[in-house]
């Protein structure tokens, strides 16, 4: 199957689709740094279609493909933001994809739409925005199915819930994709409590989800213990009885157990657990 990667970021959709044996015909990404990473990571060749700003793209520019993949911007939908939903400038770029689909004659439209966004898409603006997604797809001729999936249930050691939507071009048939089932009995294993930035976790459990906040300890996941292969005597021989965790206090120098830079940066000793 041939697909187009819209709002591509660094290529999460592309990675999964190519691992499943599908071929990417091109991508669209506004952020130049994300695009640079994308090209390096996926070995993009010069012949692929590429666009920067989806608002300036015309349907006639896009190669004909079987599937369009897109995780449209979530900033106005996420609980970490102001939750303006489709009233926000970024998340409302969803409608640009709908515009492009409307510009294509029905028989030439992609047979499938593969869409992803944050869990709060179900709830933002009292669910009206999710209803709008379904309405827009229906008006253009796509039947939709959806499911909330958690990455921890599919081999990823992180609790990360996302809404996935599959659009089927009406009249083409094809089997349903959802429900997809998965399970993971692992839990988050906390060793040391406290504020989020100071907690310590066992790496054998599920990873803590990164809090999307404006810096500070609230935006950290905490620390993870690393198994030590040296004996206590061996650690003493390298000058430390325990490993130290470097803690940032401000941007005025640093110290390693009080050596150099004053007390603005310091390490705290963590016993082996």
C-alpha cells in the first residue's frame, strides 16, 4: 500500500507503516528541524513529494496514494493546553486535510485515512469536536471506526493513551481494523516518592508519562535506577561509594559533590536498590 505522511513530525507513522511493508510517497512538515531529522532517520530520497505548510498545498500537488496518515496538531486539544479545540489555530489544521480531500474527485481519493490524536479529543468542547471529526469525514464520504489504545499494551514501556481513527472510503468495502486487543501486566514501580522530579522508579516497570508543562520539576518524569555491575569495594576504588544524580538548581556553574561551581548545581547520593 502507498501512503502519504501529513504533519509528519520525525516520522512515527512512517516507521510503523514501513515496518508493515507499506511505501511512503512523501510527507508534509512545517518544522524545519523535525523535517531534517525525518529525512536523516528515514533516508528520504530526492524523488519523494514534500511540502512545508499544509495550508498552501493543493490536492493536485499530492501523489495519488491508497492511504493518508496524519496526527493533526494536538496542542489545542491536550489537557496540558488551553483546550480551545477546533477554535485554536493549530488543531484546526484538521480542516486543511478535509479541504484537500474535497478537492480530489471521489474515485481518486485515498481509500483509507489513518488518524491519531490525544485522548482528550473525545472530551474537548464537551465532545463536540470529536463529533465534528466524524461529521466532516462522513460528508466527504468516509465511514469511520475508532479506538483508544495505550502504548503499554503493545510492547512500549510507557503509559501513553491515544485515539486512533480509521476512515474507510465509502463503497470500497474492506474489513474493519478495530478492535485491536493487547495487554500488559507491568505497572509503574516507584522506589522513592516525593515530587515528580525527585521520584525514583524501577526500570523493570512501565515508564512514567512525561508531563507536558513549561519546564521545572513538573515537566520531568523522575529518575530510574540502573543496575550496577561493580561491587561496593569497586565503587570505592573509583572514588564513590554510591552513584550520584546531578541535580540542576540554576544556570550558574555546577559541582560534583561540592567540588567547583559552588552550590548552584549539586549531586545527591542514591543508594543501590
